[in-house]
């Protein structure tokens, strides 16, 4: 019998390499995905996605913002953000106004409907999402997790 595997190199998949090299990064990524899935479930009755909600919240925090600034806050591709903003304009949740400081640019702002929806989403999600994400942790573990995650952030 011939040993076909003699001298063969076993190549790990990209996921395995990612898990081996950056296991904490992978765990954070998985928790973020779980959070987004839960957020989508909570928000679906309002016909808004987690991604759209994040965009609205980011605009709300700044009151008025350029797409480039929004791109930096959300860490997304400008093309994808532009398409998202187009959808939000069509839904009547945001407006693009001329930027008085840059004739070629625009400022993005929530409409009254967008601001009301943002508030409605906050009321709907509230503490429920936090409780959903931390249901298997004690209060002390939640506090420790928050403390450690804040230490990682700049």
C-alpha cells in the first residue's frame, strides 16, 4: 500500500488561521454578529435593519455630518455608505443638504421622521438587547467584561 500523505503539507483554512492567530478578534467578531442578528430581530417590526439603525444613530449623535465623516465613524466603504444613504433618503429618514463650507459636499441630517424612528428604536431595543446578550453572565462578569473592553479601546 502506498502512503499518499507522506511529505504532504496540511493547509489550514483561512478561518482556522484567523482563529489561531487572533482568537480574541474572532470572538469579538462573533459576539458582534450575534448582537447584529438580535438587533435585526428587535427592529424588524419597524422595517429597519441594524445597519440602517447604526447609520441613523451616528447621524443623530452629530446632528449634521458629511458622508466622509460618517464613513470614518462607521468604518464602512464610501460607496456602500452612499447606497445606504440613498435608501434612507427614499424612506424619508434623512436629507442631504448643501454643505455651506464645501460647495461640492453635502451634510446629512435626520428628518423629523428619522429622529422619531431613532427614538422609537431606542425605546424598542432599550435594555432588552443588553439583557439578551448578557443573559448567561453574572452582573459581576458583565461589569468585568465592560471594563476589559473599555481598556482595549483607545
